[in-house]
C-alpha cells in the first residue's frame, strides 16, 4: 500500500486520503468487523445470560473499555438510556401489574403491583440497556464507509454491503435532518418549547419534512452511485481497505467460539441460574 501510494500523482493521493475515514482514537482504528463481532457477541450474551451481576460484568468487560478507549462513554450511556427508557416504561407497566407474585407492593384498582413483576421488568431493562450500549458503541466508533469497504473486501455482495452501510448511515442522517428542520421552523416562529402536549403537537410539522428529506437523500445517493457505475457487473478494485491484524482475527474467532459455547450452555440449561 505504501509503495502504491508513493507512485500516485498528487491529485490521486489527495483523493485516496479523502477516502480514508478519520480515526481519532485507538478504538476507532480497530477493524470494523472486529467491533461488529464484539457488538454482536455482547448482544447475544446479554440475551443468554440472566442476572444483574452477569449483565453488569458484560457491560464492564465488553462495552466500557471500548467506550473509554473511543472517548464516547457519556454518549454511549446517555443514548442507551434514552433508547431504553420508552421500552422500560412499557415493560414496567405491563410486568409490574400483570405478572403474578407473592409479594404485593401496592394496588391500583383491580391490579396488584408485585415485587416479582418489578424484578422481571428490571431484568428486561438491564438486558436492553447492555444490548443498546453495545450497538451504540459500534455505531459511534465505526465509519459506515469503512465497514462497507471491509465487507466488500471479504467477498460480500456490493449491494448487500451498501444496504448495511445505508442502515448504519440512516439514523445520524435523520437526526441531523430533524435538527435542521427544527431550527428552520423555530426561525419561522413555530413554538416547539413548553409542556409535553405542545412538544407532541410540534412533531407533526417536523415529521413530514424529515421523511421527505430522508427519501430524497436515499434517491440522490442511489442516482449518484449508479452514475458512477455501482451496478456494473464484474470484479471491483478497492482503492483502500481498513487494516486487519492477526491479533484481531484471533479475537474474532475467540468471540465466535465463546458465543457458540454460550448458546449451547443456554440451550442445555447449564447457565439458567446465573446471578
């Protein structure tokens, strides 16, 4: 790669430099597939393991070090909490008042709020938080462009790789578009502050432009790719690909083996009483 870069002209070298996403931290420089494998392994482990202690160990061992190395601890924790909060309210209301139990905390009409229901809801919320944190860490420290290129290098169909990258890129694009529309509407006098009811009514004039803008973004991106020969049959030659080391490959295989062992242990009931 260094010898090829030395033979490039100055404009070509500048183009190649723009293709490489920035990697400001050590965690950003890890191969995208390694971070994706870690996120998937954490998610599966969070589903398979059942206690508060095991979920805390998963977060401390597989999510927190990467968040610290990537300098996104607050972002991961805050976003995971915001994502989990609506589900936590829904699961809490359903479980607390409908799950039978021996210990009754209080009564609301004909419904009994049980301690067992509260414990079940809390376990579900902890599982969801760990899963969300693992996926958010991956999204916050991985460039969709780098992930797409790395998948193509490994033989994944360019269309499938593009679809995966588009999914990763959609949420930040929608959030940015929503922020721009909200600021524009505020500048035109739309009141988006105040109580819960007023905030809820402000969502309707916000949703239309955001959805239309997202569809326009996808269409423009598709047309630009087709104009550059994205659908052309035949082999593709990548100008750049993320680095991948033997250590990272070994880590991915270890994670895969650990996930398989976890699934087998969960299926046989060997870890059904994990704390």
